[in-house]
């Protein structure tokens, strides 16, 4: 299951921001359209990974920074430890975490075969209309199917929907990274500088390869 999860993480990363849908039907339609556009874009650009890898990473980073709030995500990964970290440490972890994702998943995404994304339904939180979940099903090149839930939030400033977490076959990806950060802090006796300095793409790979296959 590890490889398909890596693909899913970059599906999240390359997702186009969604306009301010107000109904579940509109959100489902927008996610479906965005998915189709993203897959087409990737097919057109993936050869750059071998022909001009620096350009490939630049395009990927630009896409990520336009739609992913890395500071928000990194703070959640750090969890309670973010409160004891300095601003400089938090800034450094944002960059390290982002780089680890780039390095861990780019090659896998490029070398993966064709996969199908089916957008099934959306559900806007009845008590908070700035929160929603979208149910999808991914079919891998081998024919295996994986249920996916995208947790989304609507940004108050621009009114667009953004993906903030992914649940794959019941596994909460955000919590998996947070648990790993806690483990690293414990093994390094609370030395947050060491945890940040040693946070690499290998950690990201290990987290996903450890999931049930």
C-alpha cells in the first residue's frame, strides 16, 4: 500500500484550490473537475523529472506553496512541541518537512503507472460550514481499490477550499506524522534541534511503508 499512498500525498499537494462552493454537490463537482485537470497536467509535465529535474521540483514547489499551508500542517505535526519551539525552530521545521515530502514522493509519483480517481461524495459539516470531507476511491495500476477521505477547510480570506489532511483506508496521515515526531522527540531526549536536523525523506517513507498492505 505504501506506493499508492505516496501517490495520494502528491495528489493532495498538486490539487488546485477550489472556489467557494456552498453546497455538497458543488464541492463534489469542483473536486472532480480539479482532479481531472491535475491528472492531465501531471501527464504533460512528468517527463521533466528526468529531462530537467530542477525545473520539475520548481514547478512542484510552486504548486505546493500556492495551495498548501505548510506552516499550518507542520505545526500540527509538531503538536504540543510547537509551543516550546522558537519561531526560528518552527520556521526551520516548515522547510525541512516540505523538503522531506518533495524528496520522498517525487520519484514514486513519476514512476507510478496509471491510476484512477473516483470522487464519490462530499459532506459539509452541519455545525461548521467551513469544514468538509470528500470521499474518493483510488484504483491502483494493479486494480486494488483504496477508500480515501480528504479533510478540507475553507479559507476565510479567499473563500476557497483547501485539503488539510488525508485518511487512507482508515489511517490518518496527519496523526501518523505527529506520532513520529513524538517518537523522535523521545528518542532524542527532547532536543528539538536534533529532531529537526535529522528529519529526512526516509522518515516519510518509513511511515507509509509501515502501513498495512
